[in-house]
C-alpha cells in the first residue's frame, strides 16, 4: 500500500475513534439532554447510531486535515 494511503487511513481511523469517544462522552454526560431524548424516542437507536457515525466522520476529517497541514511543521526551515 502506498505511504500516502496508509497515512490518510491511519489518521482517519484515529480521528474516527476520537469522534466515537466524544459522542460517547456527550451521551453519557447527557449534555443538552441528548441521552434523555434518545432514550425517550422510539427511533432512539437509529438516532444514536447516526449521531455517533457523524461525529466519527467529522473528527476523522478534522484529523486528516491536521495531519496533512501539520506534516511539515517539524522540518527545519533555513
């Protein structure tokens, strides 16, 4: 596998895991009453799945952006 593909996929996976963790914390802490709303709804599992997936995608995209733009930050510029 080319290095760039491995670079993007590894950073996307890391960001997705961070997004899942953030979604879990938001759900567990009941921020904004989200857990109460999801548990009270008849389509709660679908809403929770969509919420966690979208949080994962958002954090994965952000992590790829940080990794790409910060890739050359540690190089000596003389």
